[in-house]
C-alpha cells in the first residue's frame, strides 16, 4: 500500500484530509494505508477520485498515475 501513502503525500494530503474527501474514517484509512485492512470497491473508487488517479494504479496493475478519461454520457 506504499503507492497509496506515497500518492497521498505527493498531493500534500493528511489522513484527516483523506477522511474529509472520501468519507472513510481516518483510523480505517490508516489501516488501509498500512495494509492492516482492505478497502472495498467503493472505497477504492473514492480514494482514486480524491487522489486524481485510477483504481488500476492503486491496485498496482499500471504504473500510470494519471486517471483514465471520463466516459462521455450519451
């Protein structure tokens, strides 16, 4: 979960700021960051949005930090 911590620090966010942006309790967020707890799909989505990255980057499936372009509504 070092990607999560590193990206949060790159953005200049504290864990409390992440709580405010994601709605995930700070103590739970801390456990996610240290690998003591797994996040749900919905939590991963909120974290990725708050950190302006992709869920794939957080999961280690890509090294591209930049999020994918949003789908256009039809």
